[in-house]
C-alpha cells in the first residue's frame, strides 16, 4: 500500500475459526499451563487492542492499517528483520545475540510490569529490527495474572527445547540463563520466574522434552545470576 507517497509492505491476517487445528491442538496440550483463546473475534480484538496498548508504551509493534470485523481480517505492517528464532543458534559464541536475548528478558519484564501477558511468546513472534525487538503476534495477549506471565517465560524456553534438544541443548540452557538475567535486570518479579519452573508449565511438553534438560532449564530460571 502507499501512504504519504511511500510504499509499505503489509500482512493480511485472517483469524481462523475455533475449528482451526492449530488452536484446537494448542488448547488441548496447553492445559493446565494456560488458557488458549480460540474465538476468532476475540483474537482479532486482542491483536488490535494490545497493538495499540504496547505502541502507547513505546514498544515496537506492527502498525495496523485496517480491520474487517465480519471477515475476521486485519491488515498490518510487515516488519522487516530476522525472527529471534533464526538467530538464537549463535547465542553461545555471539555477544550480539546474547545481548538481544537479554533485551528480550527486559522487554518481557516491562510488559509484565504493566499487567500484560503475551500468551504466545514463541521466539518466532519476535522480530529483530535495527537492534530493536518487535512483537508481531498479539492475538493471545491479555491482562494477566502470575500464571499467564509465567507461561510467557516457560513457552519461550520449552518450545526452544523442543527444537534444539538433540542438536545443541546448551543453546536452550544459555538462552534460559540470559533471558532470566535480563528479566530480573528489567525489574521483573522473581516470583514469576520461580512460578515458570512449576510442573504445570512443563506438562504440555512431557514426553517430548528430555527430563534432564527440563531440570536444567528449571535450575537456570531459579538461580538467576
């Protein structure tokens, strides 16, 4: 689209119905760790509302250009950059990547300190652009309690563990340590990190994540340096 004589790339996001396989599976496997919002209208409202709220907090989120309520569609800015999930492999040796994961911890602390939980905090939902972290998926965002905020922490690490546990599990532990350190540095509540180590947040991943790795993740979150 063109605005102010400039061209902008956009994404048109259509919110699937409650029969969506993605959200049906997420709802089943997310119990008892979190509540998954499946209603497409509510997810659209969440995306719109929390995009505005986080933008007003000075955070990087895509600009929304249009909303079509009867079709459950939303047009928003395409965020150029790299998903954090694509660069985290270098966390062991690359100080820049370490600084970005630390910054992610401080970002989550700021969001949580404003009473908000993201609900879907997988690394693929964070885009690194000009040394800034942009949040590109807010359809599960909500004003949350300690359990919702703990899920944000746990989801990042456990989904990363699913992907990296056989290739290089040290990536997962290092990410957990640096994320937790950034979270505390940003004023995050230690009790939320401790809450994230409880079995209820590991429950959706039992049978998929090596038990020793899960224990090491728990220790990394509990004993923050």
